[in-house]
C-alpha cells in the first residue's frame, strides 16, 4: 500500500530528471507468487538538468534480490517512494533483480493476476510496483522485453522480436514513458485481421480474449479499423508498428489503457454480441476503442511532461473520439449525449468541494485527478479552441504540434504556442480555461426597439476551493435569431465574450426576435436568462440548431418538474402538446426524439433546484418525475403506442446508428407506457426480445412496475455463467429499485453467490448503481450512505483506486437538508477514521469534507 501520509506535489516545483534513459531491457520470469523482474537500464547525464551524482529510482512493494552499477554490486538506501544510490560520472548501466507477488496485487496496479492471466496497469504510477525505475512521464526510452513462462501467449509493447518454447521477446523502438509499458501472459485466443495504411504498410491486428469469447470480438475489431482509417483521413496520422494488439481483461479499474501497441481493455468494452450487449455497449466499445487508438499520437508519440499536463493528452483525445463518433453516428445526437454526460459529472464536480482546474496546480494522489474536469471539460476546451480558430487553423496548428513535439513530453504551453504560431492569435486569456476552476455563468439581458435588438452578455465564475476570485474568460457564444414562427433572421454567428460584460447590436429586424443562444453548446457555461414558456415552445418547435431545440424542451421539462416539486402544480397542456407533436414528427431522427422524450435525471433536478435556492428533496423529485411520466404517457398514449409498434426493427439485429435510434425511441415509448399499462407491453417484449437492448428495455420498466420477479429469475437462469451480462442483472435491480427499497436491494445482492466485491465491475454494478439511484441513495433513513461507507472501508485496503473514485458519490452533500448533510458527513468521517486508510481515499474524503 502507498504511504498514506499526505504529501502535496506542486506544478510549480517541476524540475527535469537528472538523467536520460538510453535503453531499457527487462526480463520477466513469471510466477503467480514470485515473479522475478531483471532490469538493465542505460543512463546518461541529462544536459537539461543540473549535474547529479545521486540516482533516484521509484519503487514500491518490491523485494530486492540484487542491484549493480556497471557490473559492481551496490547498496541503495531508501528514499521517499523509492531508493537512492551514488553513481559515477557520465554514462552508466544500472542492473537490478527484484521479486514481486502478482497474485497478492489486489490494487490492480503494476503486474497482477486476473483469473490466471498476468496483466499490467501502469498509468499513472504503477510501473514502480514492477521494478526500480524513474517512473515519471518525461523519462522516455525504447524498451526490449523478454517474457519467460509456460503460458501460451506472451505479449508486450512494440513488435515481436523473437520467441521459442517458454519465452518471447518484444522490442518497442519508439521512446515511451514507463506508464505506457504493458505485459500480458495467459491462455488466450485471437480474433485476427489486418489493416493496410495509406503508405502501404500492412499491420497485423489482434483482439485477444479468453477461450469461448472469440465470437464477441468482431465489433471491436471493426471499430479499430474504422478508427485507424479515420485518423489517417482526418489528421494524417498513420500507425507506426507492425502489430496492434488489444487484450480483454476481466479485472480492471478503468475502461481501457493505451499502452503502445498493446492496449489493455476492461472486457466490457471489447466483448459484444446482440444477445449479450446493448446498443449503448456497442457505442461505448466504438468510442473507447477509438479513444485508445487515437492516443497513439495524442498521448504516446507525444506524451505529457508531468501529470499536471494530463488534460493535454486526455482532453485532446476525448475531443478526437467525440468527433469520430459524431462522424460515425451523427453529430447532433452525439453532442446532446456529450453535454448530458458533462453536466451530470463535470458540472456537478465544478459545483462542489472537488472543483479543480482542467490543469490542477497540486495533488496528493494523481489517480484522483482522472476526473470529468480533466477529460470532458478538457475536451470542451479543445472544442472551443477549434471554434475560435476555424477548421483550417485547427488543422494547421495540430500539424505543427505533431511535427514539433513528436517523441517529446509536452506541456499545455507547448500546445497553445503551436496554435498561436499557426493562427497568429493571442491565447493568453484563453489559457485561463486551464487554470481557473468552476463553471462560468453567462447572464443575458436584451432590449428591442424600432427594429434594433441589443444583446448584452455578462460573465462571472463563482468561487471554488482555493480560488475565490476569477478573471473574465474567453467564451465563444454561438447564436442565431429567429422569428416566433421559426424563420431565421440571423444565422449562426459566434460572439466572443472576453470582458465582464459586452453588448452586440442587430439592426433592421422586422419583429422582436427569439434568440437561440449557445448553439451546439459552444462553451461549457451556464446561461442565466429570463425566458418565457412561449419562447421555449417556439425554439422546441422551430430552432434550426438541434442542440438548442432539445435544450428548449429540456428547460420546459425542468420548469414543469420544479413547479410539481415545489407547488404540486400540474404540467401545462402546452408543454404536453409540444412533446406530442415532436414525438409524432417522423421527419426527425428517432434517436433525437428519444432524447427529447427523456425527462431530466433526478440528480440533475436536485442540482437545478439547489441552484435556484430550493433545498432539494430526493423523494419529492422521484415522485414528481413519476407523476410527470404518467401525465406524458396519458397525453401521448396514442402516439407512444404507435411508436412502440412502428419502431420495432425488422430482421436480424444490427448495431448501426439508424437501428439503434429506432430501438431507443421504442424503449422510451415503452418506459412511458408502462406507467399506465402496468407492464403488459414490457412483459410481452421481454418474452419476445432477441437482443439484449430490448431485453433490458423491458426489464427495467418491469422492475419499476413491481412485476419483474419471474423475468429476473429467468434472466439469471439463462445468463448466470456470463460475467458481463450478470453485471447488468445486478445493476438493473438496484438502479430501478424504489427509494425505500434501494439500499435493501443492494444489501441483498451483496449476499448473492455471484457477487465478487473484489472485481471492480461487479462492485460498481451494485454499489455504484446504488449511488446513481438518487432517491434511493439519498433516502431519508440514511441507509444508502451507511451501506456505501461500510463497503468502501472494506474495499480500500484491497483496491484504493476504485474505493477513492466511489467516494465522489458523497460530493453533493452540501446541497441537501441538514439531516442528510449530517448523515453524509458522518459516513465520510467514518471512512476517514478507518485504520490504514490509503492515500487515494484519504485525499478524496478530506477534499469532500472540506
């Protein structure tokens, strides 16, 4: 376990490492309880750093066997998170042999065992659990790896160099930091294919899985090939090795890892068949395969100088995978999905005690900064930059960045300098997006007189922990002006808000316009504007911008729910009629209509009420949501019934976007209809469904209707031997449980024979689902708070990373009433008081408590 003593690391303290690494040669003699790792590393003085005669190497949980410099035995001394030893002047060779225990590595960092398979996870600081090394991203070197084992498949980074009975060697010619090192050894089967680059190089492609899973790899392979072609065509980036390997691993803390040439994936983001995976699973596989492949250039060929620059590789790569998915599935729906995720995770982060800049200034545990702010807000910053400089400027700057920094460890300053030089634009103020935390608020005021419309935008960013005062940002506000009938008076124009307050004038307009502001969600901000229901109805009916059309309906739904929660008001007929017209409009994309019919999430409503000065009551929000769903179902019954029947997809299942959109609209119609038919349609669909998407679309409403007992038993009987499908079975029951039953349901499922709490996927399927059931987790009894705390205290000694990340389920405690606040704080304090609490979880709890 890591030292739990909090030690802040600061960006301002960065200094280059004293030595360059010229070559790394590693030998692994694999054994579950006693793997030997032999390292031979050639060091030379770093001319960019002051001369040093002491070598510092990171190392954790290592049993040293021998250490030598230039062939002579040496005795290093402990130093912080590693060792120190005196070294000669000039070039020298370090050699070490250490022993590690993969079978005991339940933290799933470094080299560990997953059901008999050896695998690694080295980002961010896992390599130091494998051998002594300068485990920092700015130390880059080529690696040569030898693996000795009687297991049939032995994989590492780069190209295969040689092999024989019981051994294999791999050589990665591209210099890389240690966090990109990977090794996999096990009894695996390959789904094989090839890809020819535009330069004519043929690349061998393999997706490696456990025996029996070979039939569920085709979509991941297809996504990989489409990603490779897209990156060539869109950014001119070709793949640069002879082979590209993906391995599916059951026990994995994250989604996937971009190790050079050997991507290791959580198996849920590789394995898919119509019977076992949903449309959402297919979309996630496509997106994550693309994301990890795109890292080959934005993360591997150019990596980050230090972990404070994490957003440099992650924000840029998220933006690239979003653009890819938009090209594959449609940008309008993709943008709405991305904003829903941003608001659900990142806006919540910005509004609470865990708020931090896209590039933090300090940290205790870097694993705690793999956050929505770094990833999703980091991507939004890239999107704003592209909008400001234009398509051509963006491509020119990106090409300059690739050409200038290939093979280097770069910084945000390097990234922005490339844009300044390529476009001639001063980005000093724009850089504030990387250093200021919080979600800016943009207040809108307007006047109209004699054909002249004057729009004034004012910005402020609320205080966040450690940042009470904020400077004005550069905020691109895409906007248009419409008539009430939908005629576009001013097409999409980008206004650049750079001051505290600015005004723009539009003249010779025939009537007072309806403004369509922040089109395409052009900046991650919150608009504050007094808007009438009539204006929102006009935008919902006529806006030419799909995002703002959806946003208008979302705002009407929030207004309706707010009135229902706070004043027991009935939903207005105009809103219901508008929804009916939109749902019935067959000229609209079914996926878009499905999103428009989905009500705001309960956590989203809690934050909306809190921002309006209303203390949210999760029970009341749940009741109001169900009541509004019932009203919509009754008002739209005929339309919904028609959609349920007509959106059935004929023929065999296909995961393409049009078919998935039809199923999404059918599922949304079914969810609403179940509120009034008691589950009759859902029961019929469950019996008839031939794919997992429709099976779960039926099972969720059946659970909420209280008539799922037989269906749940049948599902378990059929799928109990499929680990990924059973994750869905566990999660669905908790996610759809009534508020007063959620904690008890989760508790019951933790006693199920198939509940493996040491597996991150299964743990998240139950405890994570409890946290996502807003009314259940925040039930007035406090049972959800107490149960989660019990399990996090139990998990932390074995897997600190997963435990720490799940503490974020408590981050919204300041928004609730005094009783809930007290119970959540008590749960957090109990976690904080746990003996031997990890550095990971300790930092998170202290930040949440404030």
